[in-house]
């Protein structure tokens, strides 16, 4: 594979071919590697059972130790963005030469999959910015004007969850004050919920341009999430009315000690009443029974930051200084006329 300066890039086309050193690095940094590790584990399990896994590629940059792991993989609903993980602490990335290793990775990536496959890249912000500079020049393309996702990566622990649960007011009070005749059910979604969850999946995707889902694709996603028992719902029950699922949350990326919450969404008519906060807290309680950390990404300036802060996620309060484990992540897309859009 191409190498520039002291950066050697090795290519792996199956999870079973990943060397032990790669797995060790990923498992030693489970939270930061959550965007790559859980999928790699799923692919490995499928390979061991001789199940189809689609197109899977990992590029690993050595200098001489492992510095960057890039994934270019297929998911159940389409191709994923380019994800890049590094074990290098965020404060050591600032001021570091990232263009040289990103150039090495871009040369290897272009030679392997071509320009059309790379519709976006998602990584810690300095890495994304360096990758975009190198890929734009090498692949003769341009980044889109606005990032697809300008986010903060954060985490919650059982201790912080319990602390925040003691100090916040009971969310049911707000909901019951507005709708005193309702009952709230927090539970895992079941197959009978597919059509109602699909509507929320579609509406969530509509807020995540350009990753829009048609009704049929949204139903496909809902069916997959429910089949894998990765989705929770908040259902409202009012006398004389059909039960209404008003909020959803999913946990689709799990490894030994870390689980990620995704797809948190509430119907607009039920926002501001504590529904998402109740559901996220409930999901965290369940996940932290078997994991040490729950992680998530939240868009900068998104009102959901306040929700996650009250639940117990770090670095999202009025003092939003970055601490160890809380980092800015950035997804940047490339000229849509040059690529085939995927989904995540």
C-alpha cells in the first residue's frame, strides 16, 4: 500500500484479518473507538458464521505504532461514511502534523475504493479537517459548504446518572401538569410497534440531511432496530384514545464496556415536556447495568444538549470546556455529483 514519509498504511478486507494489535487498540479505547469497534465485532461474528457481510475495508496507519484506523464499511441500510479513530488524546492532536498521515490514508483509500464511495468523513474535528484537505486535493473534489454534522462526543457513567437523578425534578410533573390524564410507559419496542416507530425514524432522518429515508426505508430501519432489540419507546396512554409512541431512542453500537445512544427523537407536539429526558435516562439506566459508559454525539447548539446534561452526560453544561473523553467531532460531505450517498 502507498506510504508517505514514515507512515505505513496496511489494508484489511475482512474483520477476521485484522491483527491482534488492532483489536487491542480498539478495546483499549472503547469509548473513542465506538464508531468503529462494534461494527467490526458484528462483521467478525458474521464471518465466523459464514454469513454475508457486504464490502468491508479497514486501513491502519502505523508510525511505527498504530496511530489511525480508518473504516470504509457497509451497514444494513447502505454504506457508512468514512470513520477514523485514533488512540492519540485530543489535546495531543492540536498542533500535530495530521496532513501527512491523512495523505497516506487518502492515497490508499483512493486506490482501493475510488472517489465515488467517499461521500463523507466523520472523525475528531482536527482529523476530519486534515482528511478533507488531503482528499479534496487528491480526489479532485470539493467539500460541501456546511458540515453534515458538527457535534460533541460525550459520555455518562452510572455515578453521574444517579447524581443527576437525585438533583433534577421529576419529569413526570411537567408532563402530568400539561396532560394530567395520561399514563407514561417506558419500554423496549416490540414488533407491533414497527409502523409507529417507522414514522419517527423517517421524521428523525428528515432532520439529518442528506440522509433522508423514504417511508419504506424507514420501515426497514424500524424493523431492523426492533428485531435486534435496540430500540426503546415512550408511549403515552390517555383514556379514550389509542396509545401514542411520542419518543424513541436506540442503542445500536455496543461493545464490552461501552454502549452508544442514537436516534433520540420526539414528536414536535410532545417536546418541552420531558419526554426525551425520561426516555434517555431510562435507556441509560438499562445500558449501565451491563456497561461502564454510555456515549453519544449531539450537535453543537442542539437543544438536546440540555436534555443530555440533565441526564448526566459530561461537558454539556454552561461550562462546555472539553475534558478527557469529551471531544468535538465533525462530519463533512463531498460534492454530491461525485459520490453515491450512503446512510448511517
